[in-house]
């Protein structure tokens, strides 16, 4: 019988686990649970005889992948997949997938929670500003970016976007203005929603030069990855621009150093973008359905290590 391991340092909601188990049971597969573990070696041991693996923010390292002697597929329940060693998976002929779009609304809503928090002086009673009529730049117009645009329109914001990988016509259909360069996006918009993945090209790409182009009262919201931020540049812009604000749901490595910029810098204690019951369930069920489709029919629609 095909066995699938759900390995979650932070467990799925009980409703999600029930749904995943049912999907696998209906497909004649066995579910193995490894929840709330604290030792990475527990995952290495648990993966030894399973055919499939579902993870959240857990790390599918080379050691884990090599330990999975029968492993055929790994699905990260979420959009990002930099916690999977793709090279190791490819070498072993293992298909790696993510579940794009399942938590995009949750991340987009968090983006606006953070925007309002910063615009309203951290809810400390000081005078704030309104978002209506302001320009919001969306850096990467994927599933999250699309939802950010939808919500921004409800706030009455003017929405612009930069994404060289999405056809201009697709973005414009949503009533969003497309800009030609990332520099134009940052120099035009007071607010930026940062949604780019962490790749070799994007790591540290949000640097001092780019941030310094932003208008007065600039605010950047990062719900993507901390690696895309040039941390030295971020601190430098705080020093040189008393009007600059940065808020994130994943703390940079120099978090403690940035706390000195009170009321202009904030980061959640841990990544919060997908932390809603709805996103939790959606991503878990999607991961299970993708594994079943792959095992039964060879479907590789969401493969990320092609």
C-alpha cells in the first residue's frame, strides 16, 4: 500500500488532517503522521519507507531526501518551496511540488493589516494617514499580488504592478497599471507590497538604491522572504530617511538592531502569512489531492523541480 507521511513541526488544523486522511483512504493509501516534532532526525527516520511526503515549513534537506528510499513525491503545503532541496530531489528522481494559490488570500489580508497598522502609527494614538487615494505598487503579480490588488481597490487605492513574467494584458484586465521597470514601481509608489520569491537573482535585490527612490512617507510590506532584502541597505535607509517604514511577517537577521527605529519598523515573531484556519485547510487538502493525482495518473502540474 502507498504510504504518505505528513511531517509538520507545527501541525495542521485537526480538520485539515481529517480531510487529508480521508482523501488518502479513498484512494487506498495509508497516512502516517509526524506532528509537533522537535528533532530533525525524527523526520529522517519517519521518511524511510514512505512513498510521499507533505511538509509545511519543515525542511526536506538532502539528508531527509536520501533517507527516503521509496520516496517519489514531496509536496510543500504552501507557495514557497525553498525549504526543499530541489537539487537532491531531482538527483533521486523525486517530484517536488508546492500548492500555489491556497494561502494567497490569507497573505493578502495580512498585507493590509500591516499597511493599516503602519499608516495608523502602530495604533499608539498618534495621527496617522489614510490609504485611500494613495499609490500601491505590487512587486510580483502572482496569486498573492492579484489578491492584494483586489483588496487595494476596495480601499480606493491606485494600484500599479511590476512582473516581467506575467503578460501585461493579464494584469491590466484587473484594472492595474503595469510599469516597465522595478525602479519605476518604487519611485512612483508610496506603498509597496513585496511578493517576490527568493532566488539567486532576487536575493538582496531590495537594496538601498532601490528603496531610496521611493516617495516621501514610503512604506514597504514584505510577506515574501527575508532573503530578498539587503539588510545593510535596509538599515541605511532607516538612518537616512526618517519617513521610511518597513513591516514584515518574517524578521530579518538584523531584527534586534532595527528595533531602534521605533514606530517605523515592525516584524511578527514568526511568519504569519498562511496562518489562518482556511489557508491551513486549503493547502493541506490541495497537497493530498496532488499526491493522489501524481501516484494514480502521473500528474505533475505543480512540479517545481522540472
